[in-house]
C-alpha cells in the first residue's frame, strides 16, 4: 500500500524560508495527484492553504506557495511568521475515489 | 454563510454502532460531494469516506470498508456516517469536508468543526 510521506517536524526562524515536502513511498508525486495542503492548529479544524498543486485558497497570504520539486509536492513559506507555527498536511488524490493524507509536519517558528 | 456542523459523536462500547450527521447551510448542498475525515488523539488526519453529489458513488478507506457507510439526504442538506462494529482505533474527531467545485478539483474547501467519537473497550 502506497504511503504519503511528510517530514515529521521542521523548524524555521522568523522571517526565514522553509519548504515542506509530500512524497510517495512508491513513485513520484505529479500534478495528476492534485496535491493540496492544509494548516491545522491545536483544537481547530484544518484550513485549506493550497490546492491543485500551486493555487492559493482565498485569503491565504502570498508567503505560502505550492509546487512540485523533483518527485514531491512542496509547500514553501517565504518569510515565516510566528502565527505560521502549526501542523501542515498534504493530501493526494490516488484515483478511483481514494484520497490519502500525509502524516503531517509540525512546524516550529523560533 | 457557508457552514458545516457535525453532530452525533459520543462514547460507545466496542462493537456497537453510531451515526454521525453533518448539517450544511449557506450553499446548494446537492451540487457538492463530501468527505468524512478523522483525526485520532494526537495523530494526523485520515481520509475516511467520500460520496458524490447525487449519492451514487461512494468510496471508503480500507480501515473502515465494510463497517462504515456514508450517505446523504439532499432534501435535508445533511450528510451521514453510519459506523458499525466500532473498534477502539476508531476513536477520533470526525470532520465532514466539502469537495470544492468545479469538478474535477480534488480538494476540500470547507470543513466542519468536528464531532468526537470515543470507543471504549
């Protein structure tokens, strides 16, 4: 069974740039998988950040961007702010009506 | 305003059943497909099930296939998740989420606040 992989944790300094990735244990992530990204803070539901690989959801600051880097989907935060400290999840559409979330990345801003 | 409100969570014993509901408002419910997504305590998000806008297509994660049933009532703007043969590992916050339009976009654009299910052994 294919697993969607994410870095368990990442740290970035305020104002810095960080790239979180979303890969597959078997194969490469492409736009065909329609990668999307969600931000979640404790006790809150997820918030949609990026969809269709690189489109920002309404109201999402432009410091968040999505792309394909090599064989993975990527979420880049340019100029990280304290309020970006959250858990970040990617989800891939595997086809045949199946979606799979990555395990999530806990981002620390310090 | 666009809103999804889950209900029906609670504490239930292993092997019993529970039915979750998700009431939608602020948009044309019958135009949209929906997901159920869950999150076990301290864990990540897990996709559970999907239903098309007309209810004719339903898909499930392997972990719940044969035990959970997703359904909808377009006349009542409500999504359901019938959970049978519950196990302790089904303990989680259950979110309903709307699949965005236009098709075939494959992301979730609106989320409810979730309802908590606890399965006790």
